[in-house]
C-alpha cells in the first residue's frame, strides 16, 4: 500500500470550529452537517440496539415471532398475474396515469361493500383511498393534532400509530385493556384526568378487533358505552380495523362507525385481507373531515397509486375474495392453535397470554422481574425473536410483555420458536434468581421490528 | 494488475449482523469503484458450496461478532485455502476474547484498566451481592460492564451507582455467559487504525470520539450527529505517539494481520489505556476506520484493494 500521509499540521484548523460532513484532516465532524436543522419531532429517530437485533430475524435459522408480515402464500398468483397483464393491456393509460387524491371511484364503491360486512353504511364519496391505512393514520393526526394535544390510545397500542402521533408531537395517554378490550371505566377516568389537567384530548385511537399487539377484541356490549363516553367528553373516535374480517370463526363485530357515523373516522386496509405490498387502505370519514383528508392527501402524495387501486378493484370484481379471506382465516387459526398449544406446553409458571379469536398476535406477559427488552439479545442467540412490549407504549410500560406473531411462520416453526423462547425465559429467570428483580433500562430508538420483518 | 474476484463476507448470525451488512455493502461499493469484481456473500449454508465452486481470488471478512470475529469463518477459509484479508484464525481468537486480549497486551507492557472476568455461575454459587460488593470495592465507581466477547458496545454499560449493578449485570448477561467488569477511566477516547504495508504495521491518525451523551453506546455509534469525531485526535505529541505505539503493540502482540482497530483511553495524567482491539473493524458510514483512512490521505477502496493484493500474494491462508 502507499504510505499513508499524515496531515500537515499547518493545514489543521486550530480552533476546530466547524462541523464538516467528512473527516477531513484536523477536522471535527459529527457525520451529519444537518444535525442542527432537524425539526424537534425527529428526536426519537435514532439508531436502535433493539432494532439491530431484528436483522437476524430474516435468517432461516431464526424463528421470528417478531414481525407482522401476512402469509401471502395462499394467494392465487397465477390468475393475479394474468389479471395484471390484462389490466395494463386494457386500461394501461389510466392505470399508469395520475388519479384523483380521493381515489378511484369504482374502488371506493367496492370498499363500501367490504365495509357493509361489518354493518357499515358508507357512501363512496366519504371514502378516501390511502397508501395503506398507515397514511390514513398520518393524515388524521396531521388534521387533528397540534403539538401537545392528547391522543387516547389503548395500552399497549399499534406501534405505527404511536409513530404517527410522535411525528406530530401529540401526547399519548394509554388506557388499559382487559380480555374484553378497552375498559370503559378506565377510559372515563383517563378523560376526566385529562380534563382536570387542562389537556386537550383530540381523539381516541382504538383497534377494536383482534388488537395489535394485544390480541383481544372489544366486547360487543362495551362498544356503545365507549362511543357514549367519547361523545360525553367531546372526543372523536379513530377506529382502526385491519383485522375485522379475520375472525377464526368467521364472526364479525359491529364496527364502531356503524353505531356512530358522525363521530367516528374509520380506517380500513387490504393489507391483511389481500396484499400488504400494494399499500391500499382507506378512510371513511364524515364529509367535512373527508374534504380535508383529500386536500391533505394531495399534499402528501398527489394521489394514491392508480395501478394498485385498479389491481385491488379488479381483484374484488373477478376473484372470490371472500373465499380467499376464509382461506387466510383458516391458515391463521391453525397457526394460532399451534402457538397457544405450544405456550401451554412449554411456558414456565408465572407467564400468561391472551387468546386471540382472530388476527395475528398473542400478547405474552412474563414473570415479574423479567425485562423482555433486555432478554431479546439472549433470544436472538437462541434463534428466536419477538417484539418486546415497551415498543407498544409511550410511557415506559410493557417491559414484562412481548408480542408474539403467528401470521408468518408455519405451525411447526411456531412450536419450535415457542419451545426456544421458553428455554430463553428459563435462563433469564435463573439470572433473576441470582441478581433479583431488575429495573428496566432505558434504550433509545425504535424497539419494534420494521414492516418487512417476517 | 489483472482484475481480481473478491468475496466480501458480511451478515452472519451474530448480534452485529446489521452492522456487518452495512460494513460489507460500503466496502463492496468501494472495491467496485476501485475496479474489482465483488461478490457479497452471507455466511450461511451456501458458503461452502460457493467457496468450492467459485473460488474467489481473495475474501474479505466484513463480519462482526460471533463466527466472523472469533476465528471460525477464518478457519473455514484456511481449510479451503482461500486467501483472505484480515487476521488468521488464531489471532482472531486472541483479539476476540476481551480478557485474553487485555492480559496479553498488558503483559507486553501496556496499561489497561483494572478488570475482573466472571461467569454467571460464580454469582449464582457465591451469592451475587457479596461478589458485586467486592467488585465495586476493587474497581470503584463508575465502572464498565461488557460482555467478554462481542462488539458495537452491545450489552456494554457504564454503572455509576451500585444500585444499578444488578440490572446492568442482567442486561450484560443477555449477550453472553461471562462479564468483563472494568475500572472506568475518565479521559479522551480514541480509536486507532493499524494498516500493514510494505514496511509493516503503521498506525493511522487517531480518531477522537466525543459522544454527545457521554457514552459511546450503540445509538451514539450508529446515529450520525450524536457523536463528534476529531481526526486527528486532539492529543499532545507524547500522547499521540503513545496511542500509535499502543495500537501497533496490540496488533503485534496479538498476532493480528492486515488491519485492526485499537480502542483506547488517554487519561488526564497522560496514561494511555488499552480497552480492546477489533480484528474486523466496522466500515460503516459512522465507523472510525474510514475516517482514519481519509485523514491519512487514502481511502477504503484503495487500502482494501492493496490488502487484497497482499492477501492474494500470500496465497493460501
């Protein structure tokens, strides 16, 4: 190699005043010349030790119970391929062109038919198609939340929603659930406390069916009461319902939107019932909100991808999509059974878990004193991964919990993963017996896996 | 020079997979820019087949942690007679185990913070609190806990209060069965890259590390903007010379090859303390080796191109 040149000390700046993008000789750098320019809302956007551990989850040696990727293997790829080809041949100039921010009209009509399965009577004009319901979450928060406004959310809550709330600097107040979902009395107490503290609560964000991450469902008899409480405190309801059609017994629950159309903004998605990669979701909102959503959507993306909307529309028109959902449900039920069976067989005393009747997730509580977040490194060594509970709270709770997904691995892999996890837990409890119960250690950055983690 | 085919090994199954993939990608781009034909390989069940069938002219191990740094992958390369950049398997084993590296470097006459190494079983059998008390008595507070193996500061923690120790121990033991407890030295933290050339190992300008939150943890390491780096480090001439001598001393003592990075602290009294050495240092956008190379007037692509040439010239292992 050539002789490395030690920099000429004369050229070094004596006071090191500047922040430079690269490490120039004699220079100071923090590797990011823009660091002083970022908005305050980027505070939590840092590298994360926990997130880094999920990198191994993609390797086949690791049983990942961490991610939330739907099992798409059951999709009829051949006929979809043919359909895509026809779509481009017949409607290519429309499919590849800009569309309206409101969404393709035919798809909005079909979306109303989908929502009717859960008792919703919606008008296609009140539907706004979005890039997955994640975009809907972002827009709804943008519309309603100023920095410091309060969002009430279940504890735990969907991490993607918490991310949107953080991006708009809203404060999240969690309300605890039980096996029947959100507890009305807890909601009332939280709202009253916010009122006393002079906080401005903008909306309740709720996932009533087969909750992510908790796996529970809001009991039908609680629904009217939750809506009534929100009315009483003049709080809007954001109902996020990606899993509603995935009940293992095919049962559907009345959507909150169906019971209070004027005070509920409803978010739906084709990610779990068709294809997550198409990123097609929607919002059903009262007309005044809908008008603003369309304008917000224009400024965010101009319009949702026309091609993807037409793919979904054509799929709904030409395929047995209800039969496909039934297939998904059966797949997921088999996997849920595998997970619950393995938990019963392997988990040590002191653990408890939810029993989902649909959706993707089991919420596991480990014995007192175990920090599920700290334990993740041990789990990865043992070739199993999970999402530790703290990522689903904004207030530091969740250290004794973890989300286990059964959506993607096969039943055999799920059983093996739970068996490994039980071993990890035993070792951690052994450590706990040595050192006593631990307090949880704060860590920075995202604590949950990215969307492409299996 | 004839165009060489190089296999960059990155990924693996260690806790540092993510960092390794970033190192591997950055290195691969730099080598392609330097005109080499590069294959990026993960170390999985397909590796042996690829080594047998494709027989690259050389391999570069950009793996961090576990199999990639403890000599295992190097042993496989040696078995297949594939020349590779970096330290051979025996040297890797010495550098990988932090207590062994500390003992050997200390034995060669360099200072290193006082330390104890204990497995979980000792705490379990003798009673955790009495062992922890003795540890604090000897090392003082603050002290640093690290897994005895592994990098990227994963599992490492600065403990300032004895009451935090049990939690910190549990966090550290999540990464491995043995903990290295080290006296905390307040001072200037530096990373010194050593590159071997025709004249033997040479220390590049030291990179001084000043994390915004005071601790160079995972977040500070891999979030651009959270740590200030000074290259060369703001050291007086004596200290600058001493950190270079330490890095070369560690490289030689542990029998490292081609490239290494030594992490050290320069205490207020000028003493240079050896912390650890990396036989497969990080090459990411926020790693200190590329900064040192740039400060030395060279680049990642140029230096690794030359190291690949040296490896290929060495022939097998």
